[in-house]
C-alpha cells in the first residue's frame, strides 16, 4: 500500500502499522539473547505506542508548527525588543554623557589656546626687555673705562683714543675698533680690550720700551726693539745707547737693534754707541772707551756671557764675533 502527502491519515495508519510490526521483534531481542516480557509494558504496548505516536504526530502537525512558529516569533520579538531597548538606552545615555562632556572639552581647548598665547606673549616680552636692557638702555651702559699697564702714556690720552662715551651700551661697543684706535698711539706696543659686566670697559696696554736713540735733525728719536720711534726729545736719555746707522730701516739697523735688545742689563748700561755698517759687522763702544766686535745678531746669549767674563781683563778691543774663538787685544 502506498501513500502520498495528500492522504495524511493513511500515512499515519501505515506508519503506525510499521511500528507495530517492528515492536515485538525489538522487544524480544536483547544483547544477551531473548528477553522475557515485562508486565509494565502492557500499558505501553501497541495501543500505547499508537496513542503516543498519534499524539506526537498530531502535535507536530500543522497546528504544532503554527504554535512553534508563533512562540518563536514571540520570543524573537521579545528578545529583539529587549535588545533594542537596552541598546537604545545605552546609546541614549552615552549620547547624553558625550553631550555633557563636549562643552568641558571645548572649554579646556580654549583654555589651552589662551595659555599658549599668554606664554608666547610673556616670552616675547621677556626677550624684548632683555634686548632693550642690553643693547639700548644705559642701565648696562659703560660707566667706567679702566686702563692698566700704562707707564708713560697718560690715562686720559688712552681714554680719549678709545672714544667710548659714558652710558654707551656695553654690548654695542666694538672692541676691535677700540683696540685699533688705541694701538695708533706711538708709545703703545700692544693693547687688549674687553668687557667687564655690568658697566666696565677694560683696556690693558703694553707700552713700547725705548732701547736706543737715533739722532734726528739736532734732536734724538727714541726707538724700541722694532725700530718704532716712540718719542722725539731734545736730549737723549743717558742710559740709552746711540745708534750709528748708515740707513735707518735697512738690515743693518735691524741687526743693531737685535743686538741691543739681547744685551743683559749689566752690559746694556755700559754701552754708549752701537755702530752697524752692515748686518754682520755690528760693534759696540763702551762708556769707558773700550770696543767690542760683536759681529752678527746670532748666538747673542753666548756672546754676552763670554764678553762679561772678558771685560774683567784689561784690553782695548774684545772680539766675540765668533764665540768659539775669541780675541782680546
């Protein structure tokens, strides 16, 4: 007997019969062999199984499916509404909290901008004030020009040559220019200019030291070791030797000045004249009338040491031009 979906009752009867057919065989089989009937199975026999199968199938039919679908929809709808409500409330609360925080964030941002602007203005003000104090204001201006190292050149002359007015901002003083102006003084050999904060301009000079004199038109010129004339006088200082040169400024005069500069003080004071026809034939005339053939400007220390010893012996001429072989006449 066959059935189709169009005859549900026949299908149910057929399936019930199939179940009855399989029932006794299944009940009589066991893992260990035939099994005795259980009295409790009487109520659950073919009739009971048919009723259970019928009820199960009936409940799982169209009405059961409708009820299951309706229950599923109710449960899904309830869960969806609950989830949607919860999500909506969470989003709404988060929105309110975010909306409540925005004004504070904007205020904090505005506060940061104002703070940055204030710090920038404060920095500009401080830098500008410092620049004004250092480069413009007389607060850090020159209040003293201190001169050290001078002997013969008076301080007012050096300050006048420096040309720095009181109150001039110390930072704007051109120390190189001041040094050049002071170095133009003939008696100044070297000069050092520095700033002494907050308001002192320090000038340290080294004066030229005359070591000899040269006759110049009835007067004498005082010259230093470089041949620079430091002063013109009518009368030569008695302690300085007189240079007898054929041409001032030539190699012979340079050699003569080098010889005088190398003499130790105890010999320099005994020299009256220095004669230099050439750079290799320099000679000295002592104040007591004796003569010294010095030669060139080489080995001045050896020559001075030997001459100091030889002068203890009476003679008219002492030849130390070659320190290894000396001659006394």
